[in-house]
C-alpha cells in the first residue's frame, strides 16, 4: 500500500468508478437486431455514455432519444442527447419526456426499443399526470429530498404522479420488444426503484405513496394529494399484458464497484471487508455505527485485524434541518469524524459515484485522524456544521473535498474506512 492512506482511499474510489462504467459490460448484453426498427429511449446520469456505447456496437439502423443531467452529455451520431434538470426537474425534462412518449407510441410489433436507464432518471423525465403541473412535480421532489425518506419511498411517490414512470414508458411501447439496460444506484438493485422504473411493473399503490407522505410529513400540494387519493396516479402492475415483451438486463451495480475496490486493496496488501452494498438510514446515524466498528478494529483488532479496509455502498438519507450546503456523504463523514474523535490510524472516504453529492458538483470528501484538529485551527466547529447540514463547507475549507466532474455512471455511494496498524 502507498505510505499515504488518503491516496490509497482515493485510488480505491477511482477503481470503483472504473468498475461502475456501464459501457464495459453493455455490448455483451445487447439483443439481436429486430426485423423492424430499433429505437433507443433512455434517461439518467449514465444515459449518454450508454447511448454512445450502443451506437458503437449496433450494426443495424438506429435512432432515438436519451436525456441526461446538465454537463453529462456526450455527442452521439444517431441518437439525440438532451440535457435537463437534476435533482429538481425542469422544462427541458418535460419536453424530453413528452417526445419520448411520442416515440414510444410509434413502435410496432416488429420493432425493438432499447432503454438505457440509470440513476437520476426520475428527475430527468418529469411527466406530471394531469392536472398536475411541472411546478407540482418540482415541489413534491424538493419536499421528498429533504424529508429523510429512503430512495425507495421517494420513488414510490414519484411513480404515482407521473405519466412515464412506474412501467408507463414500456406500456407505451407495446407491442414492441423492450430491453432495458440498467445501471443500479439503489439498495437491493430493484429495477422498480432505478429512475422510478419507467419500463418495469410496479407493485406499489397510490395508497402506499400517501403513506410515505404521511409517515415523513412531506409537504405535498393539494393537487398531488387529490391525484393520489383518487387513484388516477395508479401505475402499471405486474402481469400487465403490455409488458409481456419487456425484459431487464443489469449492466453495472454497486456490488461490482465494491468488489473491484476490494481486489485493488488485496493487491496493495490490505485485507478488504465488504460490509454491505445496500446500507440505508440517516447518514449521521450510519456514521456513528461505522465509527464504533472502526474504533473496535483499531483498538482491539476485533472483529477484523488491521491493516484492513471496510467497504460499503447503498444510499443514506439526510433529514434537512439546517441551511447548509448538504450532501449525504459529507454528512456521513462529519458524523464519523465526531464519533471517532481523532482515533489514530483511521482514515475514510465517502463519495457519490456520479460525482454529485447532494446538489453540489462535489463527489464527497476524505477524512483523516487530524481532521478535527485542522478544523479547529480554522475556527470550524464540526458539531455546528453537522447541525446545519453543512458538510461541503466544512471539508471544502480543509481542502479535503473529492471533485471528479461528471463520471458518466451512477452506482450509488462508495464508502471506505481504512484502519492501519499502530506504530
């Protein structure tokens, strides 16, 4: 291993990003060309990269439309790439969703529709059910993002206020064959939760969506509540004949990224332990739990002997109470730092694999035993910053932010805690 633990952790993250590149496995997952047309209809932060990979390996006629986040586009020759708003939907997304549904409805029984779908697709394809407006969808998205609801709960609500999510895009493609190429950014890799499942059936109901709103005290407008209470937002259910020719194929997952990082650690002489690829819960609570585990490893060599690295993925949540710059990975790290209290030989990194933690163009940050001491020297109080949900400002002031730019993938959060040996 490098003598620099922080460099080691950054290298593990880079390795995880490379393994999360959906274009590496995508060519082998492409189906045979159809007798009719091939349409590509997709959305997400990795959608443009996937569209280009499809173009590079597809020898038959091809056309279509994908929508991705601003700054995440790649030029394609035959597939149109549109940029739109994320995490809050905008008019560009509305127009793209409308055009995508029109293209889907043009597909015939001899046609094939390839759907490259990745995380971020929920916000990038706003198509509010009438009489809802874009403003209604923006407001419910903002409220969900700050509510502390899990990604599964948020997407349950999103599926029931949309004309394109919850299997509706695939239903619009009927009777064409639909093959969805997925990049998972959700705990458990449930296709219904990836971009709110535009091409897969949804077993949840409007009543479930209302329960999420009530449970997390989400501020939902009256128009949204009326759609859910009336049942007009009901999604496409399992067994629907319109989805009989629809299938999904997974191109990249959080587990693949963690396994790649684990192999890199072994080559460096550090034993890796993958704790889970689907951790959920409040970021600050997960930070406390991880700190207790790391302290035990550092002080007692239990349950793992140092040097070792503890790897995990999944998607934590943040219930926003302060006015800071947010970010669930930096919130996790702030909580971890406070609980570790400068425990010797413990270093950590936590980043979002899409390069955007919260709404900032910052992937995450790194943590060292001297983080709190350096912060105090700058007049920064870690507890105050945590209370204000202001992790990005904290780590930015220390020069410890991790900035990747658009990674063109999204396999959820990556966390690694390195515990070295005492000297």
